C-alpha cells in the first residue's frame, strides 16, 4: 500500500511544478530556463496486459527547443533492485511514446537510499553495454539542510521539500522550527508560486507520516497558527483525498488524450489517411470506453471512417 509520506514526496511537484527549477540547482543539478511545466498522465501501460505506472510525469517546455523534455519523478523509500527494471522501462517507453528526451528524478528520505538511487543502471553484459541510465537524485546528503527561518520564508516550496527529505534526520526539530516560522510569517500572504502557506503546512503534516516529527509539527502549528486545519487531526483527507476529484478528472483526461494519440499513431503507421474531421472527432472524445473500441478497430480498419461504424 502506498503511504502518504511516499505520495507527498513526489506530489509536492504537482502542487508547485516550478519547484524543479528552484530545487535542483541546490543539489548541483542544472535546470534550463523554461516557459512552462505541465503534469502528464502517469499511466505507461501498453496495449498488452502489463501495467507500469510512474509516480509523477512532467513535460518541461523550453524556449527555442521544440517539444522540450520529460521528467519522470519516483519517490523511493528504500533500495529495491527491481526498480532498475521499472525505471529503464519508464524512460524507454516515454521516449517511444512522446519522442522527447526523458529524465528520471528519484526523491528519497535517507542517505543510503539516495546513494543507491544515484548509481548508474547498466543494461548489458561484460562484453557490451546496451544502455546506461543516470538517475537524478534529491534527498539527504544531496540537498542542504534549511534551518534558517528567513531562508525558509523566502521559498517555502524548497523548505518544505527539505523537511520531507530530512524527515528521519536527528536534526529534524531544528528544520521544522525554521519552517514553522516561515509558514507563520505573514501567514495571510501566498507562499511560493500559487500555493497557499496553509497548504504547505498540510503537505508537511502528510509527508512526515505518523511519529514524533508529525507530533512536533502539530505543536508548532498550534503555536504559530491556531487556525491551522491540520492541528490535532489527520489531514490526508484535506490534501490527498480532498483533491482526489480534481486529480481523478485530470487523470481521466490524460488517459483519454493518450488513447487518442495511440489511435492516430496506429492509423498513421498503417498508412491510413486521416481526414481532419476524423482526427478532430478522435481528439475531442473523452469517453474511454469509446476510445478503446476505436483503438481495437484501428488495428484492422481499411478506412479511418470505419472506426465509427455502429456494430
């Protein structure tokens, strides 16, 4: 079962996509100037009955570069050699599906996992290497610890991620002290980007998980912001489940777009001419059941219009 701390460590980027550009340079990883960062569908399942789902996927638009690039984000709680197979698959499939260069970012909560995740993944044998994957990693030992309240207040997104990354560190209380002061400072003003400071506070509570760290955070919030909705309560509902409807709708929309792309791609590969009216009807459809039917028909149709023939 996926835990709330696991979800928080990668969903924080969905809440504030611009966090990539502010956070990665702190770990010594360059990030290009960009015009937009948009979340993509996380379902990388093929037509075959094999399910592969990455935690979060983003498309980064870069001025002067057609298409930009893709960023897959994986939250990793402990070393797991099986993940090497999944990560290699994710990148290969994303490259084949979107025809854009993909990168893998692994976010961790302990130094051992971060060190393991940073190791190159080599595919091949002693006589030849077919592929090498170099993951980017954010976690303890890679990012600086933020214990200064002024620094935390300047960029709450970075400070929140730092707190989640160092959630098991012995110095967590000092990190949370600085972060609580930053959250409470001018609490009526928005935080980083379009994210409200109360939302950041809730993300911290969810991301810390059960334990003394969360208990300490609740006490801090009760002191600094008495009206904090997470005080003395579990906030998974308000942050994870409370956003479930919007995320589900976005996920369904992303799946529909993906199915439409697959249909058009199959027709193109088979050399079937696609009139503008057919292309528009396919791309405008949001009914997954209908799209699956059209996808099946696209494998054998002689003309594009045959997709819409009633049984």
